[in-house]
C-alpha cells in the first residue's frame, strides 16, 4: 500500500508538471512564494536523498542541494534549465520506484542509514518504511501547493 501511495503521488505530480510549459514553471505558487521550478528541483533533491538514506546507492543529484534544499527560491544560485529538471525528475523517480519494488518487507522494516543501532532498538518504527511514508507525504504536500497555481 505504501508503494502504491508513493507511485500515485509521483504520477499525479508528474501529470501536473507535464501539463505546464517551461515558461509556466517560472510562475510563483502565490505572490512572493516559491516558483514551480523551485519546487520541482526541491522534490528531485529531497527524493534523491533517499538513495543513501535507504542504503540503495549513491545520490545522482547532490548538485541540486545548494539551490533547492539549503537555500530558498531566488537566492541567486544557478539552477538547471526546466528541460533538464524535467528529465532528472523522470529518471530519478523511475530509478527510485524500481529500487523500492525490489526491497522485501523485512528490508522496509529495517533501520535507515541515519539511525544508530542503539536508536533503532529504542524506536524501531523509525525505519525505511517511515522514510517512504514521510517522503510520500512531502510530495503530496507540495502537489497541494502546486494545485494553487491552477
């Protein structure tokens, strides 16, 4: 069910983004708020962080952290063109989805890499599944913001 929810939120977000032109990605969600392109880069960078957090491999989009995680929109940091971000979004999500579907139920309930063994014994619910649920909610939250554009 958690993987279905993840795939659904990613699919809904992708459908929304695909409905917009590159020019429309430059619009602010609301006056004085983040632009759509910023949220796209932000989601790519945050989701990419799951690679190492879940022990699935190395991140592919660390270069996006400065502009899309560590700083707010319009901070003056270079960001890739919309076409590059669109491509990165699709590739990143395809990679994550494939890796997610390979994990066994036992692996989903194991600790993620930010947990120590001692902390995991105290709080076993802070596992890989909890990361997936959190990130699914994160995508849904930003999709809700994007809905304000239309």
